[in-house]
C-alpha cells in the first residue's frame, strides 16, 4: 500500500465555525488486490473527521488487508475506496454497479448552492443557475433575521417558480426561532430545511418535525450522533450523507438503505474533496435506493485538482463513469 500526501488550494478561503480553510490537505491511498490496482482518497475535514495527522498515522503500516472497522472515518474512506476500486476493476464493473442493489443510475442530478446574499442578488443567482440547468437550489439561511431569510427565499421562489428549493441553516437557530422560521417558510414549498438546530439537538429536531409541515434534514447531527441514533430518534425526514465523514462510499450507501427502511430519504454530498473522493461520491449517489439531487457540484471550490474530472457537472447533472472501478485508469498515474 502507498500513501501520498497532497495539498490543493481553494479558489477562495472558506470561513467555517472551526476557522478559515484555505486549502484541502489529504492523501491518495493506493493498493493492489489480487493484482488489480485501486486508489482512494483520505481528505479529513475539521469537525467531521479525524485530523490529517491522525488519519496518516492510522494508515501508516496498514495493508490492503487491514481491517477497515478499526480505522477512523477519513482513513477508512481512503482504504475502503481503494479496495472497492480494485475489486470492481477486477470484476469489470463500475463502483456504482458494485455498490447498488440492482441497476445504478446513469446520471445524478446536483444542486446549486446560492449562499447568503440580499434578495435581489439571491434571485439573480437562482436565475443564472437554472439557466445552466441547475434547477435544484440550496439557499443558505440563519445568519439574518427570519423575516429577511423569508424575503430571500420568496424572491427565489418568485424568480424560479418551478425550481426545487432547499434551505440550509447550519444549526443557527434555537428551537423557538426554528419553529418561527419553518412556519414562515411553509408557503414557499421547500423540499426541506437542513440542520435548523445545533448538531446535538436530536430531540429538538424530532419536536420540530412534529410541529411544522416543512421537512427537516440532518447533516451536522450525523457527525455528532451517527446515522443510527438519528434514525432511532425520529429526528429527520432526510439524511445528508458525506462519504468521507461516514468512512467510505460503502458506508454511505448502507446508511441510505437503513434510512429508506425507516421511511427517511437520503442525499449524498462531498466535504470539498479532491476528484478521487468526489468521483467515489458520485458512484455512491448513483447506488442510492432513490437518486435525488445531491451536493456534488463542489469542484469549482478548488483552485486546482489532482486529475481531470471524469464526472463533471453538465446541464445540472453528473454522468456516472461506466469504466471499471472509479473511472478505469483515470487515476492510475501519480499526479503531476
């Protein structure tokens, strides 16, 4: 097994609750299984996974046969993806076909994220996105008043009345403010509001679901509590699954199946990954029981990447690679 570090600058620094991110640092993981090469990616993200040094320590001395369940999530993602890539190549099938229970989707729709801007600019960006084929839109909310966010969402709805509209609060509200917001958003036909309450508040999300008509999605809460606790708490209508944070594309698909059995939908998003992990996320999304619009349009956040993208966004969706494994031999050579 070979582990090679990389660092990729972002196009613009990203400010998060845990500090500013100016680059994505990670490692490629290469293995051979029964003579077949496989590649994976370990790109930790603060607040979601272990730090990079911890991931690299976990991978130091590991082999292609190392038990996956003893690894922290980002390290496991790298090794699990590499093993899945090699196994799928050996069987002459795509990773999506290997992960799916049946025939995987050949395309995955994606959503555009509109950010947090005044109503006129948000509506203009919505029109631009739909003109590019991106008619599934996610609007960041929570940093303004409920009245201001409602005005912004109404401006988007008026500008693109047929678009699928989501909102993401990133845990910004307490329970009373979240109830006020969802009641105000109800006439706007949102697909869901993502993470209205802080990550710890599973019971609060359950109460919010019971009190309002707008569906609730959980994202940060899955890192805090895990998928099974979130499902057991009846805290979500939708789960936002990040393969890097869950420990691999296989775990993301398994979580989506458990969610489906519980009557909960699932979408797949990246953690601002490089191209290898983004491609793995595309395959995971294609293998879901149902394939909603997923948060895979994140390549543009990077100023550079490791390889040309074998699954770019075109007209609002991604064509799932059909070559064996992740993308055939696309990632076999070391990055230049």
